[in-house]
C-alpha cells in the first residue's frame, strides 16, 4: 500500500450495475477495508473511462466503512487485488 500524507492507495473491491438507470457503481478501498471511495458512472462514461485496479485517493475523499462484515470483505478483496494486479492495470 502507498500511504503518503497526500494520498492513500485504494483498490477496486466492488463493481455493481443498475439496469434501468444504466449506472455502474465502483468501490475502492485500502487493504485495511476501513474506508471507501464510491464512484457512480453512467455506462456511456464507463466505456470512455479506464477502470484501473487501484487509484490514489486523498484521505478526505474516503468515507468510513461502518459494517464489520463489509469492512472484512473489502479488506480481503483489496488484498487480493494488490497481490494479483498492478495498480494501473485496467480491470
């Protein structure tokens, strides 16, 4: 994990889509799984945007993950992504 004063490396831990709204939700979290960044993109925008395995996020943009089961799931998935993908790899 890269954790500097300015950014936290967060890994893609969840991707879900909503049929009628044609929206895709991406969730990025650090390996601890305790914080998250949620981005919602239209499917049209998603086709023009590279979704990478990780991204550097300013700490103040991260929301806490309150639910323990979700925190554990995000930690597991972030760790798996970090072990199997380069941060800039498109996924």
